C-alpha cells in the first residue's frame, strides 16, 4: 500500500468562514498517484472542521446560521473565564465533521454529483492547517 501526505494552509479573512477545498484535494489525489484507495481530509485545529455538502452560497449561509443557533457566541461560556473569547468556536465543530474520508476510484475522488469538500473555520484570521492523507494502490 502507498501513502501520500500533504497539507493545506489557510488564513481565513473572517473569523467564521466556509472555504471550498475540493480542487485542492483533487490535486493531492493526482500528486499521490493512487488509483484505488481513500483520501483522509482532516482539520488540524479544534476550532475548525471539514465536511461534504453542496457548494452553494445560500446553503452555506443556512449552515452558518444553524451553527450559530446551536452554539451562539456567548460570554457566559466557562471557557471565556480562562481569558479566551472563542467558546462558540470550540462547540461549532462538534456539530459538523472534524474530518472526512473520501473514496479514490480510478485515480479520482469518487464524490456524488453535488458533493464538494468544505473547510469550516470558526476562529480564523490566523494560519490554520488541514492534513490530506491518501492511502491505497
């Protein structure tokens, strides 16, 4: 079995942002040379996540509003008592995926017709990383 590892680095312009990364993950699959296997895409920060969904701006706004209702910005979180101001940014990733595993078939990501890979940042405006690890033959 072969493995291939690469990293994506982001510096989100906003504190909360969804970033479409399918193209970058496809590039890593090509670079890996793996024809049949799996691609792990994993956020390397506790205030971020990775998930698969439609790449449609209205849906992105709906997702962010939904997450804000589930984990609103609130200075009453005990985490704020430590001097931090990002308690909600730790909770929001619990509602979506921290990582995804996507099949590689015939040297390509095997996604459904509308499926795209999105990186969700909840405490941005500084460098963050995602690890891409391809495994297969």
